């Protein structure tokens, strides 16, 4: 009986680790996107400042990375509140802020066929 339970826990550990890695990739993607967007795009789109989003997404990436590598017991088990909050923050950025700031085309002179 002990062996079958170990097998189940091993599978669950792998599933939660894969979820942790997925959360890290999600928050990392959001952070890289936020780094590449000009700071003027955020207020122009009616969103919070770039600096605030970089702090939020930086912490989200840190927490999900810690969960993925099992730092201080944060991973390889049930997701903790910080990991859940990190996924929510990255999800909000990717679903709401990213589409709004993607349309921003800042600076440059405008010609008849676009910026030059």
C-alpha cells in the first residue's frame, strides 16, 4: 500500500512542478513584454505606470521561479498564496494591459505611410 501512495504523490509532485514552471514562464513572458514597451505607452493607454508593472511582474517572476525550483519549500506541493497572486498579476497584465499598450506607437515623425 505504501508504494502505490508514493507513486500517486510522485505524480502529483510532477504535476505541481509543471504548473510552477508554467507559472514562471507566464510571469517571465509578461515581464519581458513590459520591459520592451515604452514608458509613455502605459499612461497613454490609461494603465498604471511602467515602473509599477515592472515591480509587480518582477516580484511575480521571483515568486514563481522560487516555486519552480522549490526554494524554501515553496514549490513541489500545493501552490501557496504568493504563487497564486503572481499568476493572477501576470494574467491581468497579459489579458488587459498588454493589448492596450501594444497599439501604442510612440515618437517619430509621421509620414503618409507611417512613421519614418
